[in-house]
């Protein structure tokens, strides 16, 4: 659900206007960035065989919440604003929520859930939108992106109108 993740970052700009859009878009991808790093380091495993996939440190519900809280605390410190930190933390956590809807990504070949609740060996969850209909999944993904872009553009237009109304 790549485009769907970015949609959240675009829409979040409306409630976090002082945060650079790039930061919000990066926040939507923190869990995948961690996943690639953990796979490279040998901490997690990816495979075409779902039985061999192990992503508890980046995509487990518990660790996703931990990464989100850490991102929120770091952002609150950097931006010196707790509200901004909370928004960025929620944007990071939105990745897990969207993955819960879309994973596993069997793309026409139904796979078992792959998002662990805790760590290795814990129950795995995932509604598997991509398991059932690739067309519906892609339409949902890009529909979210269009919605996120519309929210972003509307907020940007309003901000530009407000700036034009300021006295010179």
C-alpha cells in the first residue's frame, strides 16, 4: 500500500502546516525503512515463501507502537511542539493500520496473515485486501492517494488565500 501511505502524509499537512511535507511523507515510510534495514542486518527475513517471512521488529503491532512513540517524542523535541510530535507519531503508526488492511499482499494468491502482534511466534494478523481483488486493492490505494492529495491541495490553497488577505 505504497500510495496509500503517502496519502496520509499529504493529508497530515493540513493539521501540521509548519512541518515540511517531506518530513510527513518520510514519517509514513518509517516502518518500511526500518524493515529494509533490519532485513539487510539479518534481524528480519523477507521471502516469497510466507512461512519464512519474519518482520516483528518493524511491522509488529507492539513495535510499530514503540517506533511511533519514539518518532513522536523525537519530533516534539525537534519541533518544540508536543502537538506536532503527536501528529508525526500518528502518521508513523498509520503505516501499520494501512498494512493491517492490505497485508498479506498475496496478489491473487491468498496468503496467511503476516503482521505479528508482538514478536516472533506471536499471532499474526492482516485483513488481506490484496489477497482478494488486485483491482479493488489498487483502486483503494490510488483512491487514498487522490483523497490525500485533494486534502493537501485544499489546505495549501486556503493557506495561500489567507496569506493574500494579510495587510501589506
